[in-house]
């Protein structure tokens, strides 16, 4: 396989990977972060607020919106960094 073909193949794979990251729904990422934050907090002895020790979709609306916004920013950050590669 020639270097030009290998480079093209890598570029295509990178493009597909970036697209997969772009396709992540912020709501699902927010739910993932919420669930894992709670687990990490417990592992490190951190006491979370009682009102947030619930399923993501049972959080107060303001908490949900904040986590979804954060998830959107995290996703944008990773896409931006991947495109620099």
C-alpha cells in the first residue's frame, strides 16, 4: 500500500470518527456525565446534594439544562481538538 493511499485512508477514518463525536446527543452525554459524576463523587468520599442524587431525567430542570449545556461544550471542544490533528 502506498503512503498516499494510507494517508487518504487515515483521513477518511478521522473524518468518520469526528462525525461520530459530532453525532453524540448532548442530552445523552449529559446523562452519562451526571451518572458518572455521582459514582466518582462516592468513590472520592464527596457528598453530593440530596436533590441531585436522582436519575438525570428526575433532576430539577435547571440542573438538566446546565448539564446539557456543559455536554454541548465538551463535545464541541473534542471536535475542535480532533480537527486539529
